[in-house]
């Protein structure tokens, strides 16, 4: 944990002692109610921030691969958030089409994908007609393309979107191991979920069904990697599927949000598993454990800083999971923690979130509830 994270955690804990949870939940309805008008402000603020320029080394994790992941994710999740805001607020549709297309164009820059290229030896977009490497991060890039396509079926990168999805579907159909590899020799079930979500978004945008082979792959993914209590194994060996980590809150809650775009029943199982097994309250704040109660574990880049076992990332991701199952009470509890740690400023952004945090929260908080 960096010094900055330690100070943030300390300040938040001190504040939580003096600010009652009901006060921190003030304004929750502004964000989690379907008629909320806060989304357009956050979308505009995030777009302005991204257009000023974001560099991967600005994230300061100390790991070039993680910095690169966060840069790509900032644009990908922003595009999905813009699409959701544009759909909910038709008067902002044209503005959000422009914002989503801008985010997509940033994903086209080779330097945004450099971290993945360095590990695989080729660029994920230069080898779409070859399957020598899995490049699972392509799923997150495809999420951004899908967000833009939802608002504008004839977007400039529509042909590329079709090509990327065809590549993902082909690699999933041909995959011999339990999972496709995120990086050489390493696989995370939640990252494979990004590919499923991207295929689901493409199906929505184009009006075509999810291919049966993908649906079968999702069923196998759920059988192999989701425990009986609805929690997702964090990482596995890609060939055999043997776990290399236990179930974790950060991976489960993010996967719950992702799977909502393609397999709502699976998303519900993951979301309820997060809520019922890992969900808790601390000083009245809604929180999510990274590990099952009674299991000790360390925090890492996936979980964010752990505070008494509670995951900063898992708690934030759970906002999306709560919306996927329409649990507004749980979302309001989680919002209190987001407000404390994120410090929203006049509905135009979260001061401590940076570009990635604001992109994630835009995507999660504007996720449509199930009809």
C-alpha cells in the first residue's frame, strides 16, 4: 500500500467516526434512482478529464503492466458509461456519441495497448486473423467498442467492432484449455468474463443473438469457477483450470457487473454471492470483504487497500453488481462508502478517483436496473 493510500484510508476512517452513515447516504437517490440526472454531469466531467490527456505512468502504481491496464480500462469503461447515460437521457445522446467515439479512438492508439504488446510480443489489434495468442485484454477493449456501438450503430469503428467480436468468438470456440490466457501462462476468470460481456454488448447493439457456442462456454465457466455460494475463483492455471488463488470479492463483484450484459442469471448469482457472503457494514458503511469470513489474505492491485479485511475495489465494484440485481438498499449502503472514499464534487466527479475511478463509477452507477 502506498503512502497516499495509507493516508486516504486513515482520513476516511477518522471521518467515519464523526460522520454518521445516514449523512453519508445523503444524495444516494440522486445516483441510484433510475430517473437520476447526475449521470450527464459526471459524463461531461470525465470526458473533459480524458481529453486533457492521460498517461499510463500517471497512475503511479509502480508496475508498467498495471499502469497500462488502468489506462486502457479508463477509456473502455468510460465508453460504456457514456452509452448508458446517452440511452437514459436522450437529450445528451449526440454529446455522448462524440464522447464514446473519442474514448474508442484512444483505444486505437498503440501506446494504450503497449503493456499487452510487451508481454505477448504482438499487438492485440494486429493479429485479429491469427490465434497464436489469446490476448484476453481484447475483451475490455471490445467493451469500449460495444458501448459506442450501442449509441451509434453506424459508428466509425463498426467494422472493426465486428472483426474483434468475431475474433473473440473464434478463440473461445477453439480454446483447448479451461480459460483463455490474459497473459502468457496466466488466467483470471473475471477477465474471461470481459469477453463474454463484450459479446453480449455486441449482440445488443447489432440485434443478433449470442452464439450458442459462447453460451456453452459461459455455462462451463460458471460450473468450473463459481463456488456453491456464488463466489468466483480469482485466478487459475489456464490449461487445467486448477486454482492458483481462492475466491475473492474484487473478482466476483466485477464479474457480476460484466455478466449482466450477457448472462443475467449468472450475474445475479455472483451479485447475491457477493452481498450475502462477503457483504457487511462497518460503522454503518456498506463494505465488501475480499476473502470469506475467517479467511486471511493480503491486499493487492486487484483488491486495492484492505481495511480490516474489507476491499476498496470490491466495495466499489459491488455498486455495479447491486444495480444489476436492482438492490437499491444495498446500493445505498455501498454509496455511503463510495462517498466517503471518493469525495464527490458537485456531481461532476470524484476527487480521489482519478480517470479510472471516475470511469468505473460512471459505468457502475448508470447501469440500468433489470426490467
